[in-house]
């Protein structure tokens, strides 16, 4: 329509036409520009959400192609935009909802997180072992569902196509998808190609404030009969600002012969699961050892509200790690002597890597410091 308007040579007529179109969009037609002989164009009806989701399956390879894939191993480069450093990541995923990710970070050291389909866990050099509980566990299991593109009818209790929106220069159908448990997700599918362009979700991490997150996808390439996005940009709201990470997939392999124990929780997590050891486990799940045994990020005392006074603060144990990264949200509270503070004295960062298949993110480090 803009192209048609640009062809109108008379600027006065063009101005009137633009005002007329704006009035129609608002549902109001003023007498000055009311042309009763010109019928208003009928608005194109929105498709059913199921049509959009099933079309995505079809254009990315079809249901049979998805069902031939039982596991995936992918390698990625992860660029932290505002801090200008890069991590490397290897992700393992398998049916029905198993996930394991290894991240090597020049700023934060080794990071591991995953699920065996039951326990959702996180382990990092900066904050130690964490077992996700409650809503964070539910969210982690949901995000780890394999081949979720063809399983949406099982994973969501309600899906709605609510409108159209331009995203990344593409006109997209906007879908609201509500899982059986947890918060609704928003997805944007390219009206022309049918491909997923963007997701908007909320990340949950035990003992941390919810973190709104958007991920955009591009550079779809065919791998074993499936079109998979090889580049994505993640934007997360943290500490009163937006943090961005760029993910570039360098390799993808399917149906790999994996070790039988690939998705088993590591020994540090198993130690938290021992009987009669619920005290330390509960404290760690409430915020990780870097958060002072649960006294930090929950409620309003930690990372919310500009990250004042929480999760390890500027303790002596944080000093060495803080030198690795500028950008954090160090509070002023002191961590116990046994706690490992995260970089910048904050709440453990937010290294959430994307699953290329569907745009969802597995459970990852929450909080305000680092990346």
C-alpha cells in the first residue's frame, strides 16, 4: 500500500489519502475525507493458529522428517554484544525431553546445565550447583521437549492467532501459546515463508526474578531434511537494561551414538539429591551458593529493582571473578566465606542458549551479572 501511495504525484491528495487510511484503521471516517462511493477493503481474516503451526512443520521439512530425528548435537559460538567477548557451546538434546549443554566462557569459566527428563539442574564455576524447583523446573522441562514443533498439541493447552505484526522487516502472524503450566509465550511466524522469526518468553530460575526474553531467528539451512535456523539474537531484560547475545551454529549432527549416561546429572548435583541433605539443597535451589544460601535474589532484596544489595555483593570471594567481567550488578551484601560469588558480584548471569528447532531456551543461569 505504501508503494501505491508513493506513486501519487499530488502531495495534497497523498496527504488526504494517508489521513483517510489512518481514519479507517482507527475505525473513524471524518466528513472531510468520506468518499461513500469507494467501498472499504475487507480485512483479510486471520488463519487459525493450528494452520500456522502445522504450516511451519511442513515448510521446515514435514512431520516424517522430524520423527526420523531422535537426538541432536550442535556446536555454537556465543557473542556477548555489550561486553565484546565470545563463548563456545556444545548442546546435546534427545527424545523425549533430555538436554545437556556445555559452555566454555572466557569470562565465567565452565558452565553446565541440563535435564534427564526429571531433574533440571545448573552447574557453574561461579555459583556452584543448583537444582531447579517449582515453576523453574516446570519451565525447564517444557523448554527441553525434543521435536516440539510437531508436539505442540501435547505441550500447549491453548494456541491463538491474535494479529499481524512486522518483525525484522517481515509481516508475521502473532501467536499466543499457553502451556499446561507456566506463562504464555508469544511467537511470530513469517506470513510469506511460514518460518519462525521471533519468540518472546519469560525465563525462570529458582530464587530469581522472572526475566523477559526475546529471540529472533535467521539463516535457515537444511540439515538432514530439516530447515534449522543457524543464527539467532537473544535480548534479555536484566538489571534495568537489555543484554544481547548472538548465537551462531557451526555444526549440527543428528541421531548420534551418545553415551548411555550423557544426560545423567553430574556428581555435584547428585550430592544435593542425597536423602537427609535437604538443607543445602534447598538453599542452593533458592539461589545458588553465590547467593548466600537463599538469602539473595528472591523477594525484592536481590536482583530486582536495579540489583541493589543482593546475591553475594562485593565480597572478597567475588574479587577475582569480578575482574573477568565489567558489567554486572554487584550488590553490597556480603556472601558467606564458603560461597562462590558470580562475576561482578551479582546473581549468576544469564547464559541462555537457544534451541534452534523451535526458538525455546532451556533452563539456564539466571540473574544480573555477567552474560
